[in-house]
């Protein structure tokens, strides 16, 4: 130890260092808390468009009409592990519309034509019913209206399409307009581990 | 509809229902079969026996929730389950449990014809054919380009007619297919149509079927649930019912007796709905 520094001075420096470190940590914690990423999320078991047992209800659409963004932060998402890849998908086709010359419904469900339908695997051109089809949703077009979600719901479909909040688009408003309007309280704010 | 005489049906009776009474089902009702003067139903983890008036006459526990039930020529009751079949004597209860671990997944329909035994395997999406000694003979439907029957509903249902032909619901392709016992596709009828009742609507219909003694094919559909009768050539004869069922019902199993009465499982209300022809039609 240098003779210029007494024991008292060394201890004082150490105490000040510890206090600074503690202050830094506290500041960091406060910053994290202030920027806590509690996120808005949709409970599919409560959303009227996807809730099982709610058969014959009308589409809600509030996720698309209430969001403060021009294009809502809510999107329809097809969970491929549950999708049946049907030849006639009730979420893609308006299944009660007139049958066209190709034997398929002539109208589609999505008003923005955001769902794409493609045969997958080795394709049978002669008998289109002999193929499986993949239905993908173009997130640039989807506005989260929920019509496809409602039509995909069991028992008509397999319930593979649900509404989800896209957190890269969501402004994370404290008083989310969709949550205020949701008739089923399905729009909820959850800690980051849960959305 | 075809020029054949259309038969009108009326809802005559409801059997069972949701609840905890002995004659009710509290969780699931999946299969119905007829034998003698009895109605056999599998649901929850039980096989229940009703008389035609709907009174409970017997009940046995099954090892697993029953997926289907069928009555063989010796009046024994075959209950399809996950990876096994339980066989019950109508008065003595369980007499045998049969497993074929290499082949049997979820058994959702059972049929008999020309001495053979047919089991629908929803896991492999095909029908397994065995001889009377339970030796495997061949599969039916496994040569489909889709790898089997297209069953988004998760159930393979079929019926064997009096000539030994196997009629199968292939809902993803909106048609009923007819096979020889050896697995050769002999023909099919049906097409998608969400408006015309002669077609099959929705993503995947019909879900279930049975064949009566005249070779008429009786089918059930989901979303919206209804029951229809087709002649052997595939012409629609009549829509039996489209308002009698809960809107959430699907995979509604069917049975038909010699009087032409149709028994339909409403999987939502857990009832067996019995429809009688307005004019009785007794067949041999």
C-alpha cells in the first residue's frame, strides 16, 4: 500500500465505489421497469371469432376497426400444425357461394384477398381434389378482421386460424382501443413471458 | 333429387342425453349400433344397452373411451378404441380384448362381411381387413394419393353392404367411395356444393355413413349438421333432418334398422336421435 493512502481513505473509496455500483444497478432496474414490455395479447379461448361453442355468431371485426393504426396491429395467423390443408377451406372460400365451373365456391371469405392457396407436394393436375393445399396469410394485406378465424372455427373447420397481435406493429398504448371495445375481454395485457 | 320415391322422416325419439344419470353420457357419445331389439351406444368409457323405447337395459365399462360399436353375426358387441378392440357378450359382458399393435391405431368403425372383419384405422387413414381368425388380409384406401382417406375430422367411417362391398366416407374429397373387399376402388359419388343439398358442403363431408338393406347410403354431415339418404347410384333421395341437431355436432355416427328407422348420434347433446319414415318400410 502506498504511504500516501491511509486505511480510512481506501475504505472510503471502496464505499463510494459500491454506492456508485448500487446506484447504477438501481437506475438500470428503474429503466427496465419504466420500459417494461407488458404486451397486448388476444386470448383465443375468449375471442368470439375463435371461441369454441360459439356457433352461428357474427364476426366481431373490432380488432380491425378499433386499432389506432391505419392497418391494425392484429393479424390472422394460420397454425399449420392444426390446419387440415383442405381442398375446400371454409376460411378461404365462402362455402355457401355458387359453385363455379371448376367445382369450387366462386367467392372468397377474405375481403382483402390476403389468403393465398397453393397445392403442395406432388401435384395432381387432373384431379385438384387429390391435392393438399397450403393456406398462407399475407400480413401486408391482413387487417385482422377475423372473418377467416370465424369460418375456420370448429366444427366447420379445425380452428387452425387465430388472431394475434403483431408486437412489431403494436404501439402498446396504455389504453388500447381494441381492448376497450372487445366485447369478450379477450384483449389483455400480459408480461413478456406470457403473450 | 332423383325420380325415386322420396321418403319423409320424422323425429320419433331421443335416447340418452347429457348428464350423470345412468342412461346419460356426461362427456362424449361417439357410436351407435343396432342388434335384435336393442340399441347399443358407446360414450365416455362405457357401452350402454337401450331398448327401442330408450330405456337403459345394461351397461359395461370399457377400458378406454369407445370410438365405435358394431354387432357381429353372433350378436357380440365390438367396441373400437385406441389400439384395441373390446368384444362383449350381450349378457356376459367382456369376453375378449384384441390388439394388433403393428397395425391398429384409433379404431373408429367396425364392419363385417362375407366372413371378414373390417376395422377403420383413423391413425393410418385406411381400413384394415382381417379374416375370421383375425389374420390380416389387406388394407383399403391406403393407395390413395393423399396417403389414405382425407379425414380432417379425424374419423374414418364405412359400412359393408349385403354384397360385401365397402362404402367409405372420404370427406376431404366430398365423396362416398365404394371398394371391393380386396381394396379395389369400384366407384364413387358426391361433389362439393354448399347450396345444392345433393352435394356435400363445408370443408369435409360426409363425415359418417351407413348402408341399409336396400343398398341406400345414409350419410351425416357437419356444419351444418344434417342427415341425407342416397340411392345406390348416388342420387339424393331425401334430407332426413337438418334442424334436429345441435349446430356444434359433428362426426355423427349412424345406424339403420330393418324398419327403415335411422339412429343418429348427436355428439353435442349426447343424444341418439331416432327418425322414423312417415310410411313404414319393412324389409327382409
